[in-house]
C-alpha cells in the first residue's frame, strides 16, 4: 500500500518530523527496542562482517551496538548522515530499522540496497506490517505523515522470490533476507 505522491511531505517538513524523534543511543529502552533486529541479525554474522545502518536517523544506535559486538558498521541517512560515499561499498549486512515505510520508491530503493549486499549477506528490516485492509483502516502506524509505503508478509514473500533470497520472518515486524546469489 502506498500514499499517493501528492500527499507526501516536502523534504523540509519530513525532516522537521524526524527532528522530533528522540532516539538516544544511551537510552536502554531504545536499545531494547532495537535488540529485536540486532540480535537475530548478529547471530547470523561471521567474524569480521561489515555492515551499513541505512536510515540511521538523528541518533544512530545500531552502529554502536554492532561495534560493541565487534562489527564495523557505516551509517547513512539522507538527513543526518548524508555521506553518499558509504553507498559505494559492498556490505555483509544492512540494517533498516523503521525505514522502509519512508521509501518513496520502495521497489527502486530496495533494489539499490540489495545491490550493496555481498553474496550471502543479510538485509535486516524492522517495520510494522499490514495485516489486512480492515485492520489498516484503524492502524495508528499509517497516521504518521512520513510513512508513505506499507508492507505485508506477502510483500516479503514476493520480494524473496523476486530477489532469489532466503526469507526469515523473525517476528511480526522483524524480517531478514539473505542474498543467495
């Protein structure tokens, strides 16, 4: 499901919304929230794996968590860490926590991320999933004006087939895709 383009915020308004987020790397509650993506992704990595936190936000937290576990991790965020040079590398893993719902062109943006992954690499996603149309109409998640794309389990099954990826649905909002070729 997509929000029509004419309802997307301007870049300035979008950033103003993100500036309201208080994602503090030192906040134990925020780290616990991210642990749901961090832990299953970390368990699948080999020593020396290099990662990218795509959409790190105003308070990058996954990168320090992975660094504490012995993994190098670059960060990229179009507003807060816009160094596009990190998008020239290949990675063993990429995390996207609460990011996909902000993609204005999700097919193109997911394909771009997929191309940054090394073979056998992992794309770790955390996003709330659409259950059905009736639930969607009452869903708080759709009310965030920066959320413009919504995904379902079926979306990820489709993506896994399209990308020839191994899919693991870890939790209702945690999805791992492994690049197999």
